[in-house]
C-alpha cells in the first residue's frame, strides 16, 4: 500500500515540502496526525529556545498548507493536520505491529507473520532521516526500538511456523545491537533450525562474552535456552569401552543385578575394594552404545574435560584462537535431550568432583543414565548401589585355573590347594591373577607356603588405612615383597611413566643397561605387575600409585622425574627435524605413542624447572601442530608464563615465543614476543617458530623493513629452510600481482620440500601451484594439484589445512564450470571447517557456497551464504582477505555500492594486491551501471594490481569484453601496482 505521508525514512508527502523547517514542522504534525499540537511545541521544534514570534510560525504553517493541499486547522491551543492516521506510515506501522504482536501472543502465528511483514515493509530507512530538530533524535530512537521489537516478533512467528531461513533484518539487527539478548537468542534459534549449529554456537559464545566483558552479566534464560537447542543437535562421537584381552569368568549374579538396577535407576554405582573387578564388570554389562570415560588419569579439575573428550565433543584451535567454553555447560547442553548410558570408571580419587558432575548431569539431562565404579558411593540422592563382593568360591577356582594355564601350560589343578590360595587372598580377582602369575617361577605348593603368613593379614586390614590400601594394598605389598631389590627399584622408578615405558626409556630414566632393563621388565611382566603391549610395558594404575609411594619413600621422586623429563626432551628434540622429512609419519606415530609421557614431563617441569619446561615446549611444538593437540597444552603453557613472570631466560627467547603462541597471548606477552621476533637473528634453533609466528602475525607488510632473521633466511643452506623461504616469497609475489614471477619460487619450494620429504610443505606448495594455475586459467591442472595436496594432508590428519584445501578445490572446480563437483567439495569443506572451528576457514567455505549459488542464479541462497561468511569472519589477519571478498560478493548480490566501497577499503588495509584487485573488479561492475568510463578505469587498475586478467568469472569476462578497448581501461592498466593502490584511495572524483 502506498503511503500519502511518512516519516519512517525521509519525510514523505503528497507535495513538495521544502527546507529543514517545513520538514520538521510536517514531521511533528504527522507524529500527531489528527491531534492538536500546541504552538509552543511547534515553535520549539522549529526555532529552539529563541522563537522569533507567533507570526513566523503562522507563516510556516501557511506555506506548508499551500504546498500539501491538505487542511492544517488552526485551533485555540495550536494546529491540527487533518489526515487519516492510516494514511501516515508511522501510525499504520504501529497499528499493524500491535495487531501482529497480539496475534503472536494468542498463537495465531501465520496471521502474526503476515501483519508484521506488512508493518516492516513500511520502513524506507531510518525514521526521520532528513529531519534536523531537537525532537527528532528521541523520536527516532523510540521508533527504531519499535521496529526492532517488530523484527523480533516476526522472527518468533516465523520460527513457530517452521521457517528455517534467517531473515536479513534479524541478522542486521543482531549485528547492530550485539547486546540485545532477545535478538541474539532468536538468531541462535534460527541458525540452529536451519542446521547451522556451528554458527549458532558462535553467535551465542560471542554474545555471552560481550555480556560478561561489557556488562558483567550472564546470558538470559531465553538466550541460554536457545543455546541448549543448538547444542542438542551437535553429533556425539562417544568413546567405547576398551576391548578386553582375557576371558570374563563368572559374575552372572552381578551382571543380572546391574542390568536390573539400570532399568529402574538413573545412577548405579559399583562399589568395592580395589581389585574386586568393578571396571571389568562395568565393561561386560554395558552395550556398544555406552560412552566410557576413565577418570583414573584425571585430577579433580579435569573430570569434566575427560567426559567431554569421551563424548567426542572436544574442540581444536590454532595459534592465538580463543579457548573453548565451559566443558560442564557443553556436556549438559549436548546431552539434554539424548538417551545415553555414561560409564564413569575409577571415581574414588576424584569422588567429590565426580559426584558434583554427575548430580548436575542427571539434573539437566533426563535421558541420561550413569554407571559409576568407585571404592565408595558418590552419595547422591537416588543412587543405587551394587557392591561387588569377592568371587564365589567356584568362580575363584575357575579364574585361577584359567590364568594359571595362560602362564604355565603344564599347570595341573590341585583343587584343595587352589581353594586355600584363593581364600587366602579373599578371592579378589586381581589378587588371584597376581598369585596365578607366580606359577611361572614357583610350583603350586611353594606358592601356598609363601602366601600363608602374608595373606593372613589381608583378612583384617587396618580400618584407618587409605581405602585403596585396605585389601588390595596388602596384595600389592605381598607381590612387592616377593620381588628382588633390583625389581623393586625398577618398579618404583617406572611409576613416573604414565604412558608406559620401552626397554630403552626405562633403562635411561631408571639408570640401567638395556640388557638389565629388558630382563627385569620381562620378570615384572611375568609376575603381572606390568602389562606388555607390543614393545611397551605398562602398570595398572593401582600398582603405579603404590610404586609412586615407594618412590617418594626412597627419596627418588625429583631425581627420577627430572631424568624422565630430560629423556623425553631428548626424544622430542631428536624427532623434531624428522617431522620435516620423509620419515615424518614414523616419528609422528612414535611421539603419539609417548603422548602421555611427553605431557607428564612438561607438567612436572612447569612446576620444577621453567627453563626445562621452555625447552620441552620448543621441542614439542611441531608435533602439537601436526597432531592437532594445541588446545590440550593451553593450561600448561599459561602456567609456564605465570611462573616466568616478567623474565625471559637468556638463550631461550625462541622457546618463550612458542610458549606465548601456545598459551594464547596477553597483550604484554604479545609485545614481548614481537620485540623478540623483530630482533631475533640467525641461526634459528626452532624452525617451527617461522610457521607458528607467520600463522599468528601474518605476512610482513610491503613497507615494513625486514627483520635480521628475515634477511638471513634467504641465504641459509638448510634445504627445508630454503624451501620455506621460496614458499613464502612465492606467496608474497602471487598475491601481490607478480603471478609469473611466483612460478620459479613455487617450483623451487616444491623441489626443496620433495627433496627432504616434508608432506606438509609439499602440500602447501602444491596448493600454491594450484593457485597459480587457477589464476592463469588452467583449472584442470589446479584441481589435479589440489587433489595431490589433499592426499598428503590426509596422511598427516591435518584437519584445518584439509578444510581449507577442500574449499579451494570447490573454487577451482567452480572456475572451470564443474558446478556439481564443486558443490560436493564445498559440502565436505563446510563439514571439516565446522569441526576445525577456525573462523577464517569456515568463512571461506561459506563464501564458496555463496559463489556457487550465484553461478547457478540462486540469488537468495547466495546472499544467505555470503552473510553467514561475513558474520563468521574473525578479526585475525587470516580473515582479512576473506572479509574483503565476502563484501565484494555481497555487493554483487545486493547491488549495494556501499558493500563494494567497504570491500575496497578493507582490502586496501591488508597486505595483498590480489585482494585489492578482486574488490576493485567488483566495484567496477557496480560503477559500470552509471559510469562506464570510470568502471573501465577501475578495471584497468585491478589488472595493474593483479598483473593479468582474472579468469573463471563469467560476469567479469563480459565486462572486460565491453570495456577492455576503452582508453580509460588502458590508462588504469598502465599504472604501477603502488600507483594503482594510491589511485584507489581517491577514486571518488579525484584525478590520479
């Protein structure tokens, strides 16, 4: 419906209104359409505090009455504009929005949506946009708030109707008012409903952080509920119970009892002394759909993180990215509407923390059941206890016989003797297995004799002893006392290996020759005090805890822990160069096998020796990056920086910078790291620093003087560093329009990385060559090179790099016209990017989907993807180029010149000419509609920046065909890249 009068935008009227004062006069009369406005209020609106007199107002009213052709009645108290309020947009908007809100409240969602859409269509821009008067600002704010409420009401109605598309007005409002919680909650719900959980979670987390930082407030209940809806759609990749290597004997009654309890109780706890078989029983009673979380390695604060990891909800990050949200909130949200059996094993040493977590999970997740194992109850209301007693006599005999035959095939069963042995160890499964293992070296009668006095103690263990030692501790003590002094020494020293030990690591750390270590480890394995897994020897956690106490009693804990940390420092240092060579997969697997030991070494060093800890960080950073475990080390790196305080140990500056990158730097840490990086000279001890700092700080600006390290990098003889130098030079040239000059550097980098066998370097260079082929129009070659790079990255498991390459594969297929194949590539890229959680990569994948939609003519779909990309872009340098390209794409979709201007400004603020060129081409397309000469000139400037025409874009190709012969195009193309940049800064009417 066309309005006769309006103020929802510039002032609208049937006739010519005139200058500022007539517009202000009409706006105030329209606000009160049909009602009298006092002469005092009108005078103040027109003239402020010093009105010239009643005649001046009367003259303005008379002129306005003649121009409008509608009555403006003179009343004793003032003037009244005689129009139907429904002919004025502001009053019609108020009526429609109010009716829509009423329909929303009564559940008439379709009617509400119709009324609210009609109301919002009346807006032509900001209210009172061209009115300059004291009253205007307040009225504009009031009306903007009413429009925001109507947008929210419309979004709520459409969500209730099942609409999944996110309205552009809602996105714009969310961007303009980031602290408006109802808007943000509706946006989270809309994104979640459309299947974009990662975006929804990102919107919530950003809002939560802003509320906390700016207002010191928590999210509202409405926003928190929207967050829950998004998280409930997140897929789980639960950890199954570990596979068992031995047969399960007996326990039929306990199996039936636990299964029965789980049908009626949401929390069942298996209790009993250590070694009673609680864990094994829990594994046997649960099905394949259960999630298994072992709390044995955790301290109290780590319990939620262990469960989060077991659910497969762990997040990853790159250097400098934000840490993940509260794990307990994530678990509750993810499980809120799911049915799941969660097994929490070994709760006793973190009983308070485990109980608190279970209580919160059961309260917030009605479909969750928990099966816990602990030596004492969790003490939660509704807990069903299932004590795990010693084995029945016949079952104990069967277990002993089964394990005896395994270690001594010639074993002959003497039932009476075995019955007495089993009775002496209280028929505890672990104790029976330890006793049976001794049959490798002791005959059955002698075993019984050796048990007699020792095991009489087990039946009356001290009530005041630690719970885990009341019975099992005595069994382990008995096993300990049967060892030689050399075996005891090795066993207690092995307790510093949480990830198990090889013969080599045990010999070095424990101070033995390899021959002696091999013999002693084999003996301990025969006695079931260590388990053998390939070439690795591991202790059960209970035995390791017992051995650790013996290590402390012997006064050896610090010395052996230091030896352990130094051994794994040497291992990581040895591995580091191999991670850049052909054998990198072998060494990556070796470090992965020692992951727990490497982590334990760093944890000890952070508290005991900060310089050793810095060296460990430096030696492990390449492994962390390739393995994708940077997040795990954030707390240790942050603690290390706290321990260091304001000092940087001399000679460890490189390790300090890597620690800053791993921790996610504070401003002070960043400044100190930048100072180091600007003064650091050759030789470089930590080559990984070059990659880490580049990922964090971005490439140097063209006008920035090179650092001493940068000057020397191009002169070194190391083939990997030379390849890295050629690679960095090629990208600087490639993205600054020197496309032909980039080719030799790319080929030199590829040859260098192939020479040393670094899959990561080869893949990155192949991607660079693919970009070069793409820019020169050889799309088939670009895709072929990309596929080769993807295969190499899949071998490494580099998730973030894979997501980026799949998105580029989609770009290159799209440029070659293979739209169906491009869609498959983009879909895979989106999936990988959402898992990686890196904003720059996720935004690039959304941009690709939008570009594909635009090529297909799906304008609305393209706009949706491009707006998602813009919202996802981060603030780091990696996101800067993507932001400019997204703005260019949005300008094309919307025909909005301001988007093109913003794209050019954004690109001019970055390092790469290729981004400026692409933004300029988009601007040229827009300008061509009204000024072909200026468009041709801009197109020439873009080509001057890029060094050659861009291929793969049909619209741009057509524009170049139309304007390429123009003198204005030739004038722009003749500029140097630097001059082209300067001209773009003043292209609006200024001569270049």
